[in-house]
């Protein structure tokens, strides 16, 4: 029995990148469609809801401009998250310099999280949302990457510049903190 | 609420919600959750967080249009530099810098060979500037004569009529 390749199987990220390098612009569009929603969720969760479009666009422009540096050691989406994270940090540093604000926390997304309150109608969901708000920036980052994005601890470590062990600890500490908040 | 002691089960909950578990593993985790209050509570939290994670609407067409066409970031050397390197390699190989000193002795001929070794340098290790400098300096080299040849004493063969 002849085995043929599934004609409708989605090409891998690596294959789409290869095609794009060969001049196939549609492959870039397919990569954007595949990963932009997740990158947008990541950017929004990081507190940049007002500039999600801009950051997501910059992320993809940077990524494709530096595609030759993507070695494939990590997943393409993980690499995109890393770029987005750097862009967000650069924006915050730039804003701090222009506003002359001193020592702002890396996870300074207080106003963004408060704004989300108005969007959540379900009381139980609202409590979970506020529980996430109560986490430290690092715990919130790791927790949301693990739960929202379903990333492995290794991928989280790559994005956050941490280790798998530290990511695991942050996740479990965050889960414990959320449960204690909800139990109050 | 106390944490479940089965860490593997707790760690599988995000994958369960994202549908990333193999069928057999999914069945195992669901069976555990149904009998574990702690994991059931954690699963509810994971599902709530995923529900909260609404993706903001973004304009994908604009993002795609902003992506520049592919341009290799590998710096290609100018055409002539590649040929310059090849010429340098051939030149170094051909020259070798050897000086032959021929000594003619009455009992025979022997050749004393003096060689001046030149380390053959891999030209790929040289920068463009160093390579051009090397080519120029080699062009300025003059053929250094070997030691002045010893006068040759003609050998006369007896019986030679001419």
C-alpha cells in the first residue's frame, strides 16, 4: 500500500521560513497568522494592552529581519516571545527616561491589569484575574506563560532568561499564591 | 486547599487544558482529577486563566505587509576579493621561496640546496586589508640572486677530436 504525504498537513515553521527565504512572501503571512495571536496575548499579559498592535508588528519585523540568527534551537514561537519581551523592556526603559521616573519594576503593568477589571463580567473569573494581579511580576510572567500559552519550563526559561528549575519553582509558588488568594 | 502530592499530575494540567496530552495520558490525568480535590481546584484555576487570556484583536494584514523581503545577513565579499584570495594562495604555493646553490666539485656534482621556508598561511585567516598588503609586498619583492656561482672548471675528455 503506497503511503503518501498528507496533502493538507500544515508545513512546519522551519519549512515556512525556508520558503520565505526563497522568496515566497505568503509563507511569512502564514507564520504571522499562526503565531500573532499568541504573541498578542503574551504582549497584553505583559501589560502592553494599549500598544499590542505596535509591539506585535515590531516583533515580527525584527524577527524576519534577523531570521538568519534563528538557529532553531528553540521553537519559533518561543523566539518570538523572547523578541517581544525585549521590545517591551526597551519601551519601558525609553518611557522611564522620557518621563524621568526612577526605578520602575520590570513588571510594572498595574494600570493595564486594573483596566482589565472592567472587561471581566464573571465574578469567579474576576477573582482569578485579581489573584493573578497579586502575584509578583516574575511569578505572573512564568504562570501566564505556562498556563495561558502552555509552554514547557525549558521554553519559559529561554524567554525569561532563567533556568527550568527556577521556572518550575515560580510556577508552583504562583499557583499556591493564587489558591490562597481565592481561599480568602 | 492543600497541594496534591502527585506533582506529575499537577504539572500535566496546563497540557490537559491545551489539548496537548496523548490520549492515554489524558485519560489518566482526568481519572486522577476526578478523585483529587486539590487537582480539581487547580484545574479550575488553569481553565479560568486560559478563559481570561483573550487575544486582543490585531491587524494581521498590516503586520504581514510590514515584513521586509528576505535579505541575507551574511556579508558577501566583493567579487574581486574572492579572486584576490585565490591568486594569493596560488602565488604562495608556487613561490615556495627556495634558493638552490649548485656546487661543482672535481669528483662530481653535488647540489646543496638551501631552502628558505615560507610558512604557507591560510589566506582565509587574513583580513582583506592584510591580504592586499601581502599581495602588494610580494609584488615589490625582487628576485634575490643565489650565492654567486663558483667558477666551473671545464672538463676535457681525452680523445675528443674537436
